[in-house]
């Protein structure tokens, strides 16, 4: 494809998974205790999508990558100091909640509106990337909502590989049960891809890429559009899953007995 692609990556920020996350209920609904104090990272699934997008843009001349992210802009600035050194992109910021308790439909609608407003975006060349799942918004529906709002109905979820064929068609491998893949071919853009882990490692830091990105990141943060989502679903209660470990060493136990004990333990 000589004209290249316009690749928009949707990626939010999440608390560092090494932190202890404790749900609390506040005036605005459920959230995390001391959420604004927790160190944040780019959502891991969105990170894979971003690295795959940058690799695709590198291999298809004329392509460009945007990263559209919604979250508190002070937190986004901290995360961009790191992620901006990985791959080249142009940032689009929505100053809004990054909570995992936000409604997926409201989030998807806000992101779709931001994508549609990107200056110079050619929807006939548009590929929308994002995480198949999320470390915060794990509803698995946000990318689908974005596609529907943008009028893109060629959607693929659980993608691990995207290949450009000689005729410009896109070959997609999506995860299905049993460690197998569904092999699909779509004629071309526009399309939506919810990425799993992909095939690429995390790129090393490149200070030159970081300096190039930061010239655009800081203005994007300064002109971030405030977004207030409607009140999402009501939760009667939220708690951290309890940890329980019971170990018993038994030699030469029959497989059927082991299976029965596991089922009984899960049922209890």
C-alpha cells in the first residue's frame, strides 16, 4: 500500500501491578485507595498494540501512528516520560478518569469522538489498535464500542499477528480456544484490532525518539480536552480476592482421586 496507514492506538494508564490495590468507595463511586499516589504505567495490552503499530508503520512507508489516551493528565505526563522513548507517535489526550470502574461504553464513545476529531486523519486508511483486554477496563468491550461509533465493522479481537499481503489485504491471526488461531483475511483498511500479546518484545529506550516525541507530547497534554463520564454501573460491593493456600503431600494418589479433591475444594 503506497499511501501507508493511519494507525490510531487506544491506550490508557493503569497502576503499577506491583502495588497493593485496595478498592474504596468515595463520593464519586468506587475507586482505588490513594489512586493518585500510585505509580502508573501504560496498560500492558495497549503497550503491545503500540509496539505492533510502530513496527507496521516502520515497514509501510507513508504510515503514521497516534496514541489516544484518557486519564489524569498529570499521571499521563509521568508515563509519557518513559513510553515516549520507545517508539515514535503523536499523542492525543483526554483529561478524564482512568479508573477500572468506568463504564466501557462511555469510555469507548469518548475515545471514538477524539479519534474522529484528529486533524488530517484519513478514515479510508485507518487502522484502530488497542488492547484486547485491559489491566483496568477489562470488560473486553471498549475496542468494539470504538469501532461501532466510528462505523468500522471489520473487527478482530485477541490478535497476535497482522500480516500485509502482496495485494494489500490484511491477514490476521486471532486467538481461539485450545491454543489455536483463527486465520482471517480482510481486504484492507478501515479495521479495528484488539491485540493480545503480539509477537514483538518491548523496544529499548531511544533518547532521540524520546526528544522527538516530547516536543509534541507536552503541547498535547497542555491542550488536553476535559472529559467527564456519566455515572457508570452501581456496585453493591467490591473487595480484593482472598488468598488461601492449603498444601498436602500425598504419594501415589490415583488421578481420579486428585481430580475429585480439586473439584470438591473448588465447590467449597
